DNA sequence: CCTAAATAGGACAATTTTAGTCCAATATGC
DNA sequence: GCATATTGGACTAAAATTGTCCTATTTAGG
């Protein structure tokens, strides 16, 4: 189904919340939980991952909490994906270390990698700020240039 | 990790093999297994899915086998993905029927859907014929037009 | 007919992944 | 000291995936 894990889904909501509370103040996990209606333990887990991934910074102790490490406009969807579920790799063969035993006979591995890169490129251009905006008119157009040189435009 | 299932990976190899043997002749599962070095039971499973999905047609009995239902140029990666792992839906909320309880408070659901569509559009323009070609120079360029109208081009 | 070659359909257990919660340790402010 | 918070990891239950196998059905050919 080519789906993302719930952790990533939650993570996005959490990041959006932090972007909202973003007057530079620290926001404790309990706040995030209340604001997103996600159970506190889950929020804590997500925030830990985001902190380790370097997307948010934390302060411990009383008065502590979390805060975006950068402006929402400078956090890409690709980074979020990478942090929350590791680098995009559609097939196992795409991994540099994992060696598929079919590789000698395989003709498609390279193509999947290209598709991965296309997806990655798509997410590179979408920032947390884009996600934060109300999802009404979200201008997104997609173009692939074929070898022939003619471009097909898809939008819907 | 945003990965596809192994079934889909196998399915692609199987389709490529069928595209190779494509002199219109029927190709039994045992042949596909030998050609792809994938275990026979797995190949059988994959071919059953592809047949039900309408990507290949089958003939039973002695002399039977499988055959692409269309030319490789007219089978898109999106179709393959849809058939083998169901429609692309990054988040559960993207599903029309599944109703996320966070929906009233959620600000990002729409954006994920847009990203899904971008991915879908990417795979719409890639055909089985593209996958079949040796993965050397696979011309793919990706462009998103922002609201501002300026286009960023990504290629690597 | 009879047999061998094939697909159709689904059941099945084993493995792996995911989800969500909880606990003990540590750090901070008052 | 004490309440507030993060840190790190352990842990279990549930869900998804994987790969194989079994039985029924269909077809070609002698
Ligand atoms: S290299 Fe593993 S399937 Fe192609
Ligand atoms: S609608 Fe479910 S998380 Fe947005």
C-alpha cells in the first residue's frame, strides 16, 4: 500500500503543532499531547525520535520542553520522512549494504532507485510550512521529461 | 522506510520477464521461475495476483501459461503498484472510508494526499518498458511549481 | 478416456514489523 | 527537597508479511 507508519503520521502532527507554538518558547510533551489529541506516551516517543534526528531541540527539567531547531520553511518533508522512518528505499536492493541475491540477473533495480529519487525530490520541495497551511489550495505540479524531450504535465 | 513489499518487487521482475518473452506466446510459471531465479511457489502467487489485477492473462491446462495483456509501453508503474499492493495511501486518513478520529483537529491530512498524488503522478509516467531497459541512463527529471510560480528542478 | 501439464483459489504457520505503554535514571528550576 | 521534564530502553500485544502447500479445475494430446 506504500504507506507511512503511524509514527511518521503522528510525527508530522507533532511538528505542525510545534510550528504553531513557534514563538521560540519551549513546549513540553504534555502540551503537544493536549494540542494534537495524541496519547502522551506516544507523543513522548515521537519527540524523542525527532530530537535524536536533530529536527527539534530539547531542554530538560522544570520549564523544559521541545522546540523546532529551524524555521518551518526550512524543514523539508524529505527530512521528516528520513528521520521518522529512515531513508526512502523502495526495494531492499536499493540499500547500499543489503545485497540482493537476484542482483546479477536483475534488470529493474536501477529503475526503482530512480523512482525513489523522484519521490525524494518531490518531498524535498515540500516544507513543514507547506504542511502547516490549511490544505485547501496546495499548489503542486509534477513534470517528468522523457528521453524524447517532451514533457507531460500531470495535475489533479 | 517507505518501502514496497517483496511481492511487489518480485512482481516487477516477473512482469519484466514476461515483457522479454513477449512474442505473444504463453509463458508457464515454471519458465518465469527459471528465468527470474525466484522460487516457483512465489512466482505462482505473484502471477495469480497479477492475473486477478488484469495486468496479465492466463490460459489453463497443458500448453497454458501467462502473457501480458498489453504492450509494456502501456503498463505504468502506478498500475503495477496498485495491483500488487493496493492504491497508494500514505496515511490512513487518505483512505476515503477510513475515518481518522484526529480529523477535526488535523491540519496536515490534505497535504499528505497531495504528496501521494505527486508520487502517483511520477509512477504514472514510468512504464514497464522503462523498467525493462538497462538501468544505465534513465532520463527522469522532476519539477514542482510553487505557488510563487518559480520552478525548482531536481536531478541527480 | 486417461494422463500429464498447468492455472485457480485459498489455507496455513513462521517470521517480522509495528504500535503503544511503561519504568528507572537524569537534569532543572524554585 | 520537590515537582517538573526529558532520556533511554524494555516490553508486550497486535498486525502485516512471507513463503509454502494442498485441492480442485481446466486443457492438450494420444
Ligand atoms: S537487485 Fe534485488 S531485485 Fe533487483
Ligand atoms: S485526518 Fe488523520 S491525521 Fe489528519
